[in-house]
C-alpha cells in the first residue's frame, strides 16, 4: 500500500501501523500556484475549497503510482478531481459526508450576509460530488441520510455507486452505571468553533435551556470542547451554564455527565458526539437532524426532541427515571457494537471493495 501525504506535515507512520505501507510526500502549490488555482476554480465551477488542495505534484505522482496498484483511494471531494490521474486503475472516492448538504444547512442558519456565499459554494459542491461519483467505481459516505441526499441528485446508474461505510467507534471499557454519574449534569461536547456545533450551542442556550430549567430546576449544563468564541462564552455566562474550553480529558468529563445533548440543526455526516456518549455509557437526547446522521432507533437507542417543550420533557424523564436512563445508555452501547464496531465496519469495507 502506498499513501500520498501532503507536505509540510508529519510523514511518519503511526505507532502500530501494519507493515507494507509506504508514505510518498507531495507538495501543495505555493502562493502563486494557489492564486492561479483560485482563478481556475472560479472559471470552472469547482468548489472554492478545491483551490486550497491544488497540486500538480500530486497529479504527477498519482499518474506514476496508479498503474502499479489495484485501487486508488481518494479521500474527500476536494481530491476527486485527481481521479483522472489514476488512468485505468479503478478509484474509490471517500467523501465521508456530503459537503454540499453541510453548506446548504449552513446557508439556512448562518448570518444573512454570509448565506449567499454558502449557497454559492453548496451548488458547486453538489456538482463536484456528482462528478466524483461519475469518475469512481464507488463513492462512500458515513451515513444513510447523506447517501440519500447525494443519490437523489444522480441518475439511477450512478446513484447505485454511493455506498455507506460507517465510522468506527469502540465502546469505552467498564462504563459507570448511569446512577453513578453526576446528578442533573447535562453536557454538550464538540469543536465549539465549528459552525454546526456553535449553532447548536446557541440554540441550546437561548431556546432550549430555559425550558429545561423550568422543568428540571436541579439540572446543570456544561459545554465542553475546543475553540469556543467570545460570543459563545458570554452567552454561556448569561445563561448560567458552565463552559470548559479544551478540557484535558473530554472523555472523562463526558463519562461523568447524566445526559449528553445533541441539538444539531446543521452539519452533515455522523455526529461523533452521539457515538462518544454511547461509548461512555451516557444516554443521549438528540435533535431529529442529529439522530438522522446515525443508525439509531429513536426511543430505543436515544430520545429525539425538537421543540423546547419536547427537550424539557425528554431531559425530565431521564433525570427522574434512572431505569430509563440506564436502559438507553446500555442500548446505545450495544448499538455501537452492532453498527460501528471495528469488525463490522471492516467487513462492510471488504464487501464494498469486492
């Protein structure tokens, strides 16, 4: 196996990597090359972000290496334009998630002066994703919601190439019983500088938290993650919530919570915060959008809530019914093993490659 990796960067194999892997570095374009790439992108209709990954060096090295290999694996739609360099060697494009869907959702919720820009990029991403599927033997996404969104824009002969390959998430060892968690502690985790998480955190603090507090006065709320903005810090303080920026051990902090909240309204792919909560043995309340990014069965693996009243009721039920909270936590962990375990995902990958 040969892996092409961009420079500058860490070109060392991780500890424990299997033998037989060769790393081949390639150069991204310099300043002048990227300016030229931006011009090409604007004229060609490609997504703007493709210009950030422009590399004639990658195209050249891929053209030389591809004939010696059985398969070319291109990760993210940004690298899909390099499928042509693979020549006759079959290619798989691992989109991970639909960035077109991501930008469409952002365009519906971000600041009004930015929304036209996100809609413009979403349209270009949609064209790029369709082109990626057409140029590859298979295109992969991590959840069924994104697969349906992408397939709906394609003719039937191409829609069948889009396959779901779930993320791998192993349960943490020996979770604490839900009754041992910090009573009343609710937690929202994630990269707080990432728009879907920042948007969800604002929705939680402004729209949902007041209703939750009225229904469960003993509840306490923590937001934990990297890159919280100043506005979010101020909002958390005003709402009486605790904000932990870049906690030293996020997994341990999550494991002490009574309930994990996932009120996402934007984004694409699988919400990792839900998988992490299941792994930690913590029951989850999620928005319909967050739940749709998983294979969960609402009511069995997590609770789904949309309106402030529904969120308040779901949290109240879990806080007042430890048996229900324990049942959901255990169901989530079992679901994690069944759909997101390493053996399951590797088997699915082998099936797709065959």
